[in-house]
C-alpha cells in the first residue's frame, strides 16, 4: 500500500511539473510575441545602423542637430493614435530636429497598419525593420523587454538627451512633446 501511495504521489508531481513547464513555455512565447526578441546589439552599433539607413533614404536628415525618435509597433493602439498629433506639432516647431518613427516590424506590417488609418503624415520619416536599433536602446537603458512607444531625443553623435516611454493620450498632452523639443540647446 505504501508503495502504491508513493508511486501515485510521484506520478502526480511529474504531471504537475509537466503542466508548470508547459505554462512557463506558453507565457514565454506570448511575451516574445508581444515584446519582441531583444538581441545583443549595442547602442553604438544600433545608432550606426540608423545613420546608415538614413544615408540611403534621406541624407538631409543627417545634417540635423537632433533626432526625435518615436519607437512604435503595429499592435500598440496608443502609439498609432498619437502619430497625427505629433506630426502636426512637429510641423510647427522650428528647431534643427529630424523626426523619425521607428519600428522593428516589417515594412509590410507597418504600411498595412498605417494604411488602415489613412494618415497623411508629412513631418516624420518612417524606418521599419529596425530590431537592431530598438535592441540597442533597450540594452543601453538596461531594459529586458521592449516597451511601446519609446521616445528618444539624440544628437547626431548618438548622445541621448531624452528618453521616455508611454504615449500622449490627447492633443493637449502632446504639447509636452513641443516643450521637450523647444528646450533643446
């Protein structure tokens, strides 16, 4: 009888361990899908990737003193909601700043997300497929998971002047964006 009871307990513990591992693997997979996979790219390398991509797309941005970079993704509703407000405000600011929306998703996914919204954004450049850049800033800041949106203001050398996370919830709040830009040296 003791042997049967012992075997039953062991079987229960084995089954429980299997369930725990499956749940852990499931949540790990969900986390990777939502937050993206970070690689080991350094900030310096990620910033160099950004400047190389700018050379090929819009070399005029390389002449700017600063870059306002908003990191977004297609499933982040607040990221997409704030885009028109930011674009509109960027058009009113007269600082030497290049405005860039960056995503780590594919060009196709990014265009599809924006097409559904029918945005006509004029002041921001879109750069997609930028996982190395996004991983680089996360690694620099010691962040284990990607957070959306992330906002950076950097100079042409890659020095970070401003870092924050979270979206502006309404146009009035988005004026904080203008205040940050206007306070740049």
